[in-house]
């Protein structure tokens, strides 16, 4: 896409990721965004965080939200969302991404979810911001585990969870999401997606967008870039990551990755690679 920078053009904009090698399933993120606008992207993890300065405008499940200072952001896994500044000076925020298996394993409870993406709770927002910051600088595994449990306990009042597995029948478009996860490394055509749910391409596109609030291509790119993050974290060279994720070349990966995460793949890899 023309006009997408390899790195932020505004000197106020910056983003940093950190993984905890001894605590897989956790990703930490600090950022200050002033001018950049994130296109739809997703995380295969719960996203919990706080706005510490300014305000962010974002779309989640087809609805626009504004997260001001002291807001608590609570995102479910695999939910596409955007992000842009809602104030002149942008917004500063801290996030932690927790894979669902990790949350279930450490709590003993299953089927976690958040019914509301945004809460104004200055006390909990401040506590979570501090816990994320402490996790960022902590290297002792036992201390990391304790901080993680404290963090989960802090947002737990806003979460639903069950001791057993109780699931509603899957919406048929969930089969499309599964199909994209299984085939993200290959070219994908609209008619083959429509055939999965026995619809014409025209009706499929309309119904898909009504259900997920994004196009099939936007979801496919979000899935490709999520897998790219995993491969970069494992140390795979960016040029090979591009090919493995169905992207044209490394330049395509760089443009798409920067557009969604605000950082180049190579810089991300330097921050998080094991």
C-alpha cells in the first residue's frame, strides 16, 4: 500500500515489544502513537491494557470506541480492531497479550471472555499499568509468575469463565476463519471461501462483512501477520517469513507488518527473538 512507512515518520511515535523467554504465551507492549493509524489486525491472545496519556479511537466488533486516560481495554482473542489517536498529541499505552491456553493453565478455569472491551476504572487501570511495567523489567521466573497471577486477579472481575466446556454451536462463518488459518500461506480466492459455506461470492462477501465487520482479505492479512510474528519470534529470517506467510516478498511483509503493528519486522525480531 502506498504511503505506509517502513518506520514511524513522526518522532513521537514509537512501539516496543518484549517476550519473556521463561514464560511463553506472554507478550508485552509499550507504545506512544501520535500520527499513525493502525489498519485492522488481530492477536490470537487476550489483549489487556491501559491508556496512560491522551486518548485512542478504535473499532472493535464494528463499533467505534474512545479509550481515554485511565481506561481499561479488554480484548478477546481473534478480534479484529483498528487504532488511531483521538487527541492532538496521540496516546500512550501499555498492553499485555496472554494466550488463552496460558490463562486456562494458570487459573484452572476455562472459556475466558470479556463482554465489554472498554471500562473506565482508574484504580484497576493504574494497577495493571504498574504490573505490566514490572513484568517488563523482571527477569526472575518465580517473580514473573507471581506478577502474572496478580495481573489476572486484577482484571478477573470483568471476565467470564467456566469450569467446564460449554459452547454454543459455531456460526458457519467460523469455518471460514478456520479455513483461513489452515491456508494463509497459499493464495486464497473469494469463490473458494464462498464454497466452504455454500454461498455465491456476492452473498458471501456481504454476509461475511456483516458478521465480522471486515473483508475476507483484511482477515486473511491479519492472520498472515499474526503468523509472521510467531515466525519472527522463532528467529526465522524476514525474507523466509514472507514466503512462509503467503506474502509476495520481504518488502510486502515490511509494509504490511509496519502498517498493523507500527514497527518493522526486523526491528520487532531484534526486540523479541529468542
